[in-house]
C-alpha cells in the first residue's frame, strides 16, 4: 500500500516528473515558458509530447484529451487514442508536439452567445503548460484554452490567464518602487472551500427533480432540520467517512491538496477545503474536485449534490474563494506582519483591493449570479447580494488613524486566559472572523463567500485580478512620478480609505438594518440574476476588461447572453419538471388517497349510520380543496411559461421568468408541500426530506 507522499501527485505530469523524464535543455525551455510565457519551438514540444506520452502509458493511459472549460461552467473532453497504424495491420503508440499544443473540437455546439453559428464549427484548443497534465481513467488529460476560428474566447480559462498576467505586471511595478528587485512575477493564489450534500443514491433516483435539476422542487419541511445545530463539525458517519477516505486518495493522486473535511451546518451537508494553489491551477483542480466528488459518491451508493440550494428550509451550499497575491519567491503580499501600521507595502496592496472592490462591486456581483445562487444569497446562511468588505477591528483602526491623521497605538499581543490551569494560554488574533461578510479579510487573504457551490471559480478570480490590477497600475503611475515617495504612499493610503470606506462593513451582514445602511452608503443591492447580469455591460466594466485585454466588448456581450440564456433554460427546465411531477405523480396520489378516504367513509356509514366519518370527510375535503388550488396554479404556471417563450429579448425574458414564472412555481410548490403533509405515506410518490437528509 502506497504512503500518502508516494500517492500524492502520482497521476500528474508534475515538475519532478518533467525534471526526470525530459532532457535538461528541454526541461529548461519548458520552465521558461511556464514562468515567462515564452513560446515553445516545435522540437521542444515534440520532446515534451513524447515524454508525456511514455509517462502516461506507464500509468495505464491509452488515450489523450484536450481538457477544457467551455462556458457551460463544467469541463469538456474529446478522447483520441495514441494508436497510429504502420502497415501490415500493426500500430504504434504515437503522440506529437502538434497534437499536444493544439486540438480542434467543434466550437458551434458549445454556448457562445452568438460568437459562433451552427455552420461555423471550427474551434481550437491550446495547451496551457502552466497547469500540469494528468492521467484520469486511462486518459492523459491536457489542460487547454478554447477559442473560435476567429480567435474569440469561448472558455473560462483564457480570460483568467490574461487577468493573472495583467495583475502580475502591475504588482511587480509596485514591488520595484518598494525596492524589491528580486521578484519577477506575482501570482494570485486561491484555496476554494467546496460545500456539498450527500444523499442515498436509491432515494435520489426516485426524485425526478433531483435527477433533472439537482435540487428538490417539492418537499415539506421535516420535523427535524438544523435547529439543534448538532451536525456542524459533528462526528462523521461511517459511510460518509469511507467516502471521504476514498475521495482524499483520488484527489491526492491528481496532486489536489485536499486538507480539511467536516460536516457542515445542514444535515447531510459537508465541506472539503484544499491548500492554496496558483489561481489557474486551483481553478482546474476545483473543476476536477466537483467531478470526482460525484464519481466517488456513486461508488459508495451515494449521490453528491452540488446545487446551491438542494433543500428548502436548510442551509444551501457555497464555495468560499480564498484569494491572495504572492511573489514567485513566496512572499504573501497580503501578509500584514506584526505591525501593519508600519508595513506600507502591505497597506498599498490592501488599499488597492478595497478600492477595486468598491469601484467594481457590481462586476464582482455579476460573477456570483446564477439561478441556483439566487436561492441562497441573502438568506441566513450566506452573505447578502450587497458586496462589502470586512477588515476586522485592527486594520480598520489602522486605516481610520491614517485617514484622521492620528497615531495608531498597537495594543500588542493579547492572550486569552481560560482559567483552567492545565490549558495553555491562547494567543488572541488581532481581529475576529465575520462569516456574514461577502468579502472578508481573514489574516493574509480575502475570502469571497458569495460564490455558489456549483460555479466555476474562474470568473470571480478574473474579475478580482483585473480590478486589483487596474488600481495597482494607477497607484504605480502616481508613485513613479512622485517627488516624495513616502509622502505619496501615505497620501494614497489616506485618500483611498476616505473615498472608499463606504465598502467597509464589520457588522452583521445578515441583519435587517444592513440593507438600509447599505442603501444610505450608495452600495448596490442586486438581489436576483436578471437584475444583476445586465451590469456586465456597464461602460466602466467593459472599459476595465477591454483596456487590459482580458475580454473584448464583443466577448463580454456574448458572455452576458450566455449567462442570461442559462438562467432562462435552468428555470424553464425546473418549471417543466414541476409540471410533470405535479401532473403525473402528485395529483394522482392525492386523488387516490382522497378516493380511499371517501370509500372508507361510505363503508363505515354502511356498517352503521352512527359511526363518525368526520376525520375521513374533513381530510378528503382538505385534500380536494388543496388539489383544486394546485391544479389552478399548475395551469397558471403553464400559461406563464408559454408567455415567456414569446419574449425575444433575453434580458426581458429573464426578468419575466424571475418574477412571474418563479412566483407561480412557488405557489405550486406550496400546494404540493401541503399535500405531502396530509396524504398517507404509502400514497406519496417520492422520498421525503426526512428520508433524504437523515438516511445516509
């Protein structure tokens, strides 16, 4: 049995594998490409391809695929074998540099927002050498970018790579001004915490809504939910523990730094957290993590739910995006040190983040807007749709002191005394944590908590990288021409906090008072996806992304259209699924039970007119009345769907669906959930919330 160090990265064409398998000059050229972006020549590409193929075959691979991330939000792959005929019915295993560097999938069958027509099918995948190749299920997977025949970006990786490059350039400008001549690049790093639910596969298969939409469209509240707060960090069930053990092994094989796992707040909900990686690699690995969660769960007779709100009435699932910046020498630029008030380099980078989040808050909100996440944001389980920054007491006091011209007095290290002699004194952090904030500073990184669990982290990090790069560039231009560098640094820190302190909120973002206060501050509160997505095309947002070459205006327009269409399609599928379930299962079940009650009442009266039938008659009447309401709301939902299909403008259609169709869906659900509580269990067609949440 392999030890964890032997297992870790065993299926990855990692740096150590490249160093071992490649000639020294080839390895040197490849590392130069990875570090500086220099192009590989054909000879080097061929040498890398041969070594990669030989290594993959040793690992059992027979095929290769260009593994990419189209705008579906999930990954895509087309498998080709290494086989190449040589005559006489024989073959060899072959893989060229050309096959490594470039592939050609169909570009017309993926979402493109009008960039591609059905008859314009050609698209290209291009090898991303900054994210290591890996072997998965006997296939060599090569991370790639994806673009159209005309060069338009059709994926989520390419804009992310561009944004990382832009941020590095601007961050290095700042470092040079502070006298750092050693660091050559700055990378953003991310550790995405992934929440998910596990339910029994047999029960999952009996729920058409879970099968088709990933969430329960019907379901009455169970007698027990999360009220006792006994699931969070509780003892992990044996079956779940076995799943987690295999999950860790599969992730470790692929070099994914799975570190922490625990029960989350809701019953049947769990979380996995990795150690930080470079943002591009972390994005690839999170996509893999979501895929492997589902596959490993199936091997344990479980279904993994990644939807943001699979169950009403209990907490939904998010993805906490822990974001920071680090030099190629390992210096974390968001590390405040022991005396943050004296760490001016840190304060400049911190100020840039604060200003970037304030100026581009709407763009950051766009990055978390999905139909699934609409159910979660603003509930008492996730931050509201209002973007704000939590800094904590110490950093807030430091910046307020600068803004007011006063001297900050460092309180020094505080120790907690538990009054128990055998327990050691506990060093107290300089600030508390705030789990209600959408963008919270947590020691040496910022945690963006508004992302949905099923989302790719690429868009959020593209926005963060580009927005912070823009502000850093403006700071650098000021400092490069300043007569007095130190004075200008102080001026930037002071001005930034004075002008953008409105975005800083250290209080309870769940409170009823916060939306009122946020409105007074002039902060946006875009509650739904249809309300949010049009702001992708705001002049300032288009100017930001196009200025830095991250996305062209045409590409932004296409992405907006893709996101709107996705919202429309997701809600359409959910509505159709509800109609089907209500018509074919719920209504017949209610009618059948009502008939049983009526027949029982008649039989009892036939035996003796004195026997009471109040229970049967009143319950049958209640079922009949609820059934009539359900049928009326079913018809209203059908009509609303028909009306929505006649709206040609995607923005208007999404708005109509978000308001009218969702309203009818909620009414239909209310009727069905009422029926679930009064129809006998043997008649009800689906596993209940009690079954799904507590039978693992």
